[in-house]
C-alpha cells in the first residue's frame, strides 16, 4: 500500500467518526481531487507526491461541509456541474425523477416537445433533459440571484432558455403549450429543521429546502402553474420527500383538472415523486 492509500484509510475512519454518510467514497474523491487523478488511480500516486493539503480538505468534510462545495463540482446523470455556496447541490435521488420524465417525453407523439423546469437551481434537471431529449425545447426558471450565478455557468453554451423569476408566475408566453412540467421544489417542513443533515441545513440555501409547516406550500402553488402551462394531455412531475408519498398526488385532483395522479419510488424504493396528466377537455 502506498502512502496515499494509507492516508485515505485514516481519513475514512475520521469521516466515519464524524457521521459522514459515505466516508470511504468521500475520502477517495477528495484524494483524487487534491492529487489531480481519478479515484481508480490513487495507487499510482508516488509517496513523494503526497500533498498535505489532503488533510485540509478532509477537515472541511469532517466539519460536514458538502463534498461538492470542496471540489466545486457535482455529477448528475451524464453531466458535470459547477456548484458552491448559494445553490442547491443536486442529489442522486433526483436522477430517477428525470429518468421517468425522459421516458414520458419520449413516449409522447410529439416531434419537438416543450419542457419547463421550475426552480431549476444548478440547472441539473433542465440540462439533463436538453441533453437526453435532443429535439426538445427546454425552458428553466430560478428566482435566487445567488443560485443563478451557478446556473448561468452551467448553462453557458447550452440551448436551455433560462429566465430569472418566480416559478408561480413564470412563462406566461407558454401557457397551454407545454408537454412536460418538472420540478424539484423545496419540500421540507419548517418543523423538521433540526433533523435535516448538516450538509443541507448549513450549506444549501433555505429557499431550496423549506416550504411551510408541512413542506407542501410551494407544491400547492406549482400545481396551478403546471395546469396553466400544460396542454391537455401534458404531464407534470414533482419531486417530494419520501415521507410525503401519500400526500402529493392528492394535490392533483380530478376536480382541479387532473387525471392519473400517482406516486413513484426512487431506486431505494422510497416514495420520491408524483406525476399527473392534465385532463383532456
């Protein structure tokens, strides 16, 4: 075992003791980041090339600073995104939400589908859809100027139509024309603040996390936005907490103009997102 791998083993134990959820992965990711190699190449780093800055970044992760803030990058499906303070770090759970949306759009008999991403944050969802549904027209909105600093970096050179504004009133020019509305909105109840992981509670913006006493305030508003934007037969996809699986589909009722409201599990088989179709006239 070379020096770096021995240090990674020590770092893994330190991160585990600090309660970091994936200590070995993070210790290796940070070693690769500091030494400018891939995770699978750590064994090739010569002992003389060991960089003591490794222990500086381990101390930051030990204090529960997000891995993605330290490295400045987050991976989402086939994308590498720039992230940092002021923007929500995309989570692996959301990848299954986007996967379902991509399948839904591809199943539509639409040559150039129109897609809207509400509360886009880093731009992960919108960029993934633009990349994986090549003939789509993708529009995204974000309210926070701090988040938009990162969104604009990630979307530079892309074909996504990015706008700053309130998701509840966004895209009046697209009313009734959209095939798919998708969102990963804030959905954590304010009463759950103390139970949120430090990486999210202390570093992700509150605007991207919390939404009223039951966490569903913004989703209730987005239900009306989605109904306004979608064409009849168009589909909405909304991510939610795994504890809200029985609640969100009930927001998209037949009385409010919806059909086929349902919940779907993530890769861990936990309720993760709700879908509904705008009812036909």
